[in-house]
C-alpha cells in the first residue's frame, strides 16, 4: 500500500470523523470545564480496539458481518454504505481506555461552534473495504497524541505483542500542525500478524485535530519508505 492510498484513506476518514463528531455532539449541550476528571473504568471485557483487532486478524476478518455484533461498538451506520465507486464504509463509536473527560470542540462552524464535555477516548471507528470484504480498520480519537505505543498498550495489555517497526514518519501535506507518525506490528495469539499505522490528522479550525490508528494486513514497507520513516532506536 502506497502513500497515495494512505492519503486518500486519511482524507476520507477525516471527513467522516468530522461528520460523526458533529452528529455525536449535536445532542450534547456545552458544559463548563470542571476540575474533576473521570478515567475510563477498568473492565473485564476486552477493550474495543482489542476486540476489533482480534476479529480483523482472524479467519473472518474480511467478513463485514463478523464485526456486527461486537458489544464494544455502537454502530451509527446500520450497514456498509458505498462512499465512492467500489469503496464501502461502516462507522460506529468506541471508547478507548486510559482517557479522562475533557472539553472537546464540537466541530461545528460559525455561531454554533463550542465545546462539549466528554471522554477523550470516545472515538470514531471506520471499517473500509469493498462490497464483499473489509480491508482496513481505522479508529480516530480527538486531539493530537504523541505517545502512540502507550495508547496501544493500554488497549491491548498483555493480550498482544506490540513492536514499533518505524517512527518519525512524515505527516500528510495537508495536516497542518500534525506531528510525525509511526508503524507497529501487532501479534495476537492464534491470529495472523497485522500492522497499525498511527498518525495525526488536521480536522480544521473547528476541531483540535485527531489521532488515527489504521489496521492493515499487508506489511507497510512501501508506505514507510515513501513517508520517510526512521528505524526505531
């Protein structure tokens, strides 16, 4: 997969994430910031990202229906919808672990722009693929976050092995103010190895930007080279 592919996917994810953010925040009234922060509660249930990654890396990972009943996903799309010629998406919301309540821009332009109080880990999940199979999983959370490995380890814990295979990757040209990205190899026992690209995306002046994690099956060697990634120290 090359840089052009990632740029197209990133642009679409940013548009869909912003739309989902506006829709989600439309039902909340902006609240004043309070000093109390509520951390994501611990749970015996697998994290949203671990649950999705386990399906993606398994035998049924290409099957749209395999994700439909995951309790960690609150689907906003009832079914995959065609967003371009032969390109299908399905979106929902998930909660990433390890985050607290924050004042998050609502993404709405003009006089309606404001903030909402919600958990920073409340994220948009996007399945991307053809009519018959899922090819990419993307999770987009509000705000730029630099410590990608820490976020991923919070989601996977001891249930998966995470290895950084590249870092200091150039951001997309249109992602103003975004920091460098990274790539990871993810191994879940009994599953195929998959790869995670972590990046920051500019969501425009009415957001605080997004941190995005994309899961793919093919080794991203070409993308790593084209993005000017460095070997991790």
